[in-house]
């Protein structure tokens, strides 16, 4: 008898561009696992509850969660892991016999490509653009692994960002200063600049570096690390500007693979064959 295929998927809105199916289906094929990963586009937040109830009924093994639902999904889950509880944002759900458990593998995934620079980040100021679940993961990762002097959070709506931090239970282990994204002059003093927004994603109208850094290259220099969580395209407008300014750059592909590696283990109990997955992913991007 053929073993039944277990279904995994990505919950998001308009996320057909995602490489997650390629990543996880490649890993499952290499390891001979009976899983299939697909995409579940959910148009409105008020459909999330029904979608997750349906997932329980259908026995779907697990999900990734992406923009704009990383925080919205939390009330509909049965339990949260320690790291998901710490920021009240979820990017991975595991269905454990009908009980939906939320995890956040973005924290470790975000930190992984920055770890070689840990000493140079310690006791320096870092900056993050964005006011959602991805920004919370970056704040938590900096706090857990890098001990920066301070974190500047650049957002369009400072009041909303303040509420987000309060609701997440952020405990001020590192001082977070909320700044308006229209006034980013302070980033010139930062060791790390992070884009935790979808700006720059392929196909978006606002994909210009000026949407993230209004003064562009004038504020970015060779002493900085510029990290863009956007992974499609591989070289975003922000990263292209940063390279021209001589900064060290980190593509969102690194975080994508890092968080996927941890999610994969939560669902399957197996280690992802990262090298083979990376090769398949880069080949796919190359031929697009």
C-alpha cells in the first residue's frame, strides 16, 4: 500500500511568487519523504479562523505563515512555543494530532547569516525598517544573539509600532528607539541596516531603494552590513545600492533558507539537505 502524502503549505496573501514550495519539495524529494508543500493564498484576515479549522479537519501537517498574517494568526492557535510567545508572532505551525502549535523560526533564521559578524555588531547601534512580525523577529534575534548598544526601528506609523512592541511583551533588554521612516539620517551611524518590509519584492510598485532609505547611497557606507529580508529578486534595489556604496550585503535568501531549515525539522523530524536545496534555489532564480 502506498503511504499517504502529508500536506504542508504557506499561508499568506498574494504569495504565488514564494520559493518555499521549491525549497521544501526539493528537500522531501531528496530524502524520500511523503510530503507535498503548496501555497494557500488567503485574501482576508477574517478567513484565517475557518482556514485553520479546515486544516485540522483535513489533517494538514503544517504551515509556514507570511505577510500579513504572522501576528494575526496567533489567537487561532492552540499553543505557542517559547520563542513565538516572546514576540507573539508565528511563521511556522505544526499540527500535532489536531492541535495547532505555533513556532517562530524567523528568529534563528534571521540570525544565522549575521553570526560571523557577531563581535563587530556587539555594542553597536543597528537599524530595522518595518513594523510587522518580521521586524519583531529581527529585534528578538539582535537581542538574543548580538547585544547591540541600541536598535532603531524605522516605521511609517510610530504610534502603531509602539503598540506593537507593547502587545508583543518586549521587555527592553535592548533599547528600541522608534523613528519615522521619512527621517532616516541616523542610519549612517548604524553597523547594520535591515529591511523587514516587503518593499523591493519583485512585482511590487514601490520596489525602489528610496522607499526604504530616502537618501539612498548617501547614508550607506562601507562600514555597514545591509540585510534585506526580501528574497525575490536576489539582488533587491536596496542591496544594489549598498553594494555600490561598498557595504557588506546579505540577501533574504539566507534568511529564507535558515528559517526553512528549522521549519522542515519541526514538521518531519529530519535535517534539511541545505546544500542541495540552496543549489536548486539559486538555479531557479538564475533562470527566471
